[in-house]
């Protein structure tokens, strides 16, 4: 989004210009760019960071971005300090900006600029993000890092190389119908998981899309009743705990809807004696933290995240 000046000699006024991202070849890439964009916006709001630079430098960055291989070789104007520094050197200003590569913008430069990706993970720590979500975001971050370092191709680079290496290409800048057809087939195969391009995606493998089990489900927009919502969240939280306690996969637990948990924690808690209550609360990792006989969805979620965090630390210590 940028503040777009009016064209010279026209009656058109100032406009707000929104430039959407180009669609990538796979859902994984589209999800990576969409999720990371939202997370970076949350980082700016939550940490109150300032990334403003003069509009003329934004225009310079746009011109650089249009150049071939600019994601690796190009340098872009970016703010040196995201927040007001404690100490400034002689002649320095907190609003200073400098040229950085995309890799430096993402991962940091020197001791004065932390980088966008480290700040994203700082935000995840701040909000208490669960481990599964953090692992997925780490995959997205690795994709960004490897492309910024040139270890993985961008979609544009991969398509150029595909055309250059095509047997029908005569190095005359003409993309024939045959080349265009083969390129579209290759892009479709990559996006639908029938073809893996390691130079584009690295170790990530897109699962092949199938029509098996597909059916039309309308996406309801009516708000759910709050009491039903709390019950639904509680059932899924309990089901997740049961799967972990039983040594099974949590993901496998979502093959069918959690219309009814295999045991009703609240009912068992109400009907049990003091010793049994302590045992139940211990099983849920919430002994001593629940003062009422009914656990709220928030309490169950907190207990679940605390359990995941402790299990992750145990695994790290063991390794």
C-alpha cells in the first residue's frame, strides 16, 4: 500500500494504491506469503515499530525490484532502526535508512537492525504460540531465507529457466505456443503435487491433489452461539489431550468431527470424590490451578499449551 501522487497535468488527485502479491505456484507458497505478511503487520502493531522511509526511496525500491534477480543481488532502502535506539553515534539519526539486501532485511544487519523474521518469532513467543503453529511458520521462514540467499529459485527465475532450456526455444525472445503450453502444464503439475521441483521448493513436497472424498460444504457466516462455541472448543481440546495421552497423533484425531468426546471431563469431575478430582486435574496438567468444577475453554487451552511447551523442552533436553 502506498500514497500515490497524481499524474502530471491531470485532474486526478492523490490515491491510495494497493498492490497485491503475485499468486505463487503452490498453496504452500501462497500460504507462506499470506501468513508472514499478516504476522509482520502484527509485529509492527504489537511492538510499535517504525519502518517509515521517504516516498522517493520507496520509488527507488520499486525500480530495483523490477530488475532481474533483484531478490538476491539487489539492494533496497530500509530503515536502520525499527525502534528508537538507546545510543546514537555522532551524526546518526533515529530516522536514518540505508541500503540492504532482502536477506539482510529479513534476517538482520549488524547489531543495529534485528531483522523482520527474528521479530516475528519474538512476537510468537510474546503471544504464547503453540509449537505446531510455530513449526509451520518456521517452514515459511526457511522458504524466505533460502530464496533471499539464492539457494532456492523464485517462481519468476524458475519460469525463465524453463523457457531457456526448452528444446523449442530458439533464443530469439519468442515464446511459442508449444513452449507456453508445456510451461502451463508444468506449473499445473507443480501446484497440484504431480511434479516436484527441488530448485523451487527445496525439501518441502506438495501432496498430490485428488478428488477423492471431495464434496461441497457451504462456509457458514452466521455467528455461533457463545455457549455452543465454548462447548465445541472444550470438546476439541479434550479430544486433543486424549490423543496425546494415548500416544497417538493429534492430527489423526481430526479425521472425524469431535461431536462427542470419548469422556466428558466436566461430568467426571463433578461426580468424583476429592482424590479422583486431583487425579483428573493431574491428568490434564491443571492440578492446583482450577478452582471451579468446570474448566473453561481458555483454561483447557492454556493447560494444553503448557503441556506442549514442557514436552518440547523435555525433547530438546534429551537431544
